[in-house]
């Protein structure tokens, strides 16, 4: 797959995740009676206004990446019907809506992945590629065959097959294979000194995929989201304990995220270089993980992020007095510029890691 096509895919996928984030803010604003002046596809400057819907200008902008929402009176509590003039509960709902939408998108995609594609089955060993002139090819083994038995012993994972082959190099072994609905039995002799890059049998294996009913896919998807959220929250603890190396938990920006997506694309391409074609599982898993991470990151109590604005709204629920708008706007402005600086440093670091990978 060409680099250009990978970039296009990444821009569309990541842009859609940003779009859903802003769409969550937009829907919550409209449901709670907060006026929205503009909902923009892409980022400013504006290219064209498509139409006006219930007081909201729907626009297309020059930078084709993501979307944005411009609520009325976002930072001015004196503007009637605006964001800042709304009740603290309404403002909190709007602020939470964007991150929650990203988490929901990840959850729905995970449900679809489990329900339609299936889940890896580590008890099933499937042959996905045969090396030319290998014992496997000479025995008539085909890509897609599932290894059920070796020398009469049930194969319920890689270790059984690998250990038995290793113990019988130079000797005849018998494999029982499932080919479609037919059981096929073959005999072959594992090589003592196979060519470089090939195993004794000359096969490339992968786990099978089993479909599961939706009654299992849905709770398993919830568990997957919970596991990722737990890892995200406990990351500082793992760093302190030393169970995660610092270089494995470094901050990454858009360049670093693209690098991971590119790796996922290459992994999918490599998996589909075999006669056994599979869905783009690596890219789908990456998009799901990024969607959930985007929602969780935006909930961090950092000024200019949704989490920072949430933090500054919470005291109002207890004290029934809000932080003066001028101070709140000043903190958010400073936080925004510091965030831009951090993004610049992280981007430079991403580029250095791409040029000189560890």
C-alpha cells in the first residue's frame, strides 16, 4: 500500500473521530437549549456556508480535518441563550458529551468487530501460507487448513504443534487437517535444517477467528473499553512501579499517531499477503483504541481541554457561585498556548523517533 493512500486513510479515520467528538458537543448543546452559531466540517478558514439550520450555520472549511462547534456566548455569561450563560449542569453535560461520544464510538466499533468479524481463538491453529518445495507443500497442505491433530494428539494451540514437530525432526509425522467441512490426513517429515526464514514444515501459522453471539460480543466490548480505561488511569502507577518502561509511555502527537497507524497498515498488508485473506484487524483495533483514548484524554483536568473546563465548573455546584469569566477565560487561554507549545515539542520528538527509531 502506497504511503499516500495510507495518509489519506489516516486523515479520514482520525478526522471522523474528531468529527464525532464535536458532534457530541453539538447534539448536547441543542438538546439543552444552548444556541450554536456554527457547526463546521473541517477547520477554519471557512470555504463555504452550506446552509443554516435552526440558527446554526453549517459550513465547510479549508482544512479537511475533523470539525468544530462554535456555541453562542461560549466565554461570555452575559450572552443570553449562550453556553456560558447556561446552568452549570447544562455546561457539564455539553463538556462531557464530546469525550463520551468518542468512547461510545469506540464501544460500538468494538461490538461490531466482535459481532461481525469475531475474536481470536488461540485454540485454533490455521495455516495461512506454504513455503515452496517444503514438506508441507509436498504433502498437499493448503492455506486455510486448520490443524486438528498431530500424531493423534489434539492440537489446541501453537505449543502442542511446535513441540511435537521439534521432537520429531527427521521423522514422519501425521497431521489431521480440517479443510472446509472435510477432514484430510497427511504425512510429512519435518526438516532438520530448514532454509533461513522457514520452519521445519515450511508453514506460516496464525490463530483462527471464532464468531461469537451478540450476547457475548456486547459485554466483551464493554470489558474491552473498561480494560483500556483502567490502563489509561493506572499508567502513572505502572510507570512509578517500573512495570512499563518510560519510552513505551511517551507522549505522541499527530505524527506519532500516524506512525502507529502506518505500522498497523503494514501489519494488515503483511497478513493479507497470504492466500488467506483477513479483515484489516490491526487498523480497526487501532482506530478503536484511538477513539477511546481521545475521549479519555479530553477528560484530563488540563486547561483548554474539556476536562479542564469541567474542573472549573464543578465548584459552582457546591458554592453556587461561578469562577469569574475573566479568570476562567485567562486560564483557558494560557492553557491553550501551553498546550500548543507542548504539541510542538511532542511533534518534534515524534519526527525524531520516525527518523531514528529506537
